[in-house]
């Protein structure tokens, strides 16, 4: 007699991950083949008034802060807030507030391929409020191959950026790494 099915284990996370993977593949194809002879740079830009300004100069390099949960180990190297748009010049994605971009490396320390699920990751601001990943922006700022959003093979490390769309003026205090949407998570300070 088969065991009764656990109602908490639904197919929704698998379907959402599949849809997200297809979206990433489509955007990747767009960037790979483009629609013109010019290749638009994919860099975050900040706006000052009506004038677009190049990305704010990188903050001084600080030692990376590391943490792990399960078989995912991260090393956060930089956080940049106040970014108004991300994406190529001909197809920018504007933040509702402003983007905070958390630059990190993610290593799979296990024996099976793993995915850093963007829906599970959170940022915590200085007032203790939790913020979700800006999934569309994540596709734009992780256009390299292989990407942070791709499945990570055992022993491999992926570098990339996890973007959060937060209200203007919010300061992020921590990144909350989750191996899955229902895991406890581990907090990485960002200050």
C-alpha cells in the first residue's frame, strides 16, 4: 500500500522554478543573439534627476563574509544600494524604489547539483523588515555563463549578484541565505 501523499509537498515550487528557468533562457537568448548589430552593455545604472549616470564607483573592497546552510556556502563581497535601473540601455528595468545589489559567490559543497532558489532568499533592512529578491532584475544582472541562477554542480562556485528592490533610503543590514523556501536560513551581515 503506497504511503499517503504529504499535502505540503506540492509541485508548485518545481513549476515555478521551471518557469523561471525558461524566462532566464529566453533573456539569455535575447542577449546572445540580440535584435541589432550593436551589443548593449548590461550594467546597473543610477539616475540623478533626468540624467543617467554610470554606475556608482565601487566601494572599497572589504573582506568577504561567508556563511553556509546545507550544501550551499556563500561569500558576500559587496553591497551597492541606490541603483535606479538595471539591464541593457535599450531595455532598462526600473526599480519601484531602488535596487540594492548584493555581490556574492555561491559554492555547492554537496554531492548533488543545487540551485540557489531566488524565491527563498531574503534581505533584512536596518529596521528588521524582510525584502524579497527582485527576480526580473536578477536575470538582467546575472547574464554571464554560467550564471549564479543556473544549477550549481557539486564542488562548483558561481559568482553573481542578488538584487533587492527596496524603498528609497533603506539600508540593508543582512542577507538571509536559505537552501530552500522552508529552511531556517542563515544570516550574513552586510555592514
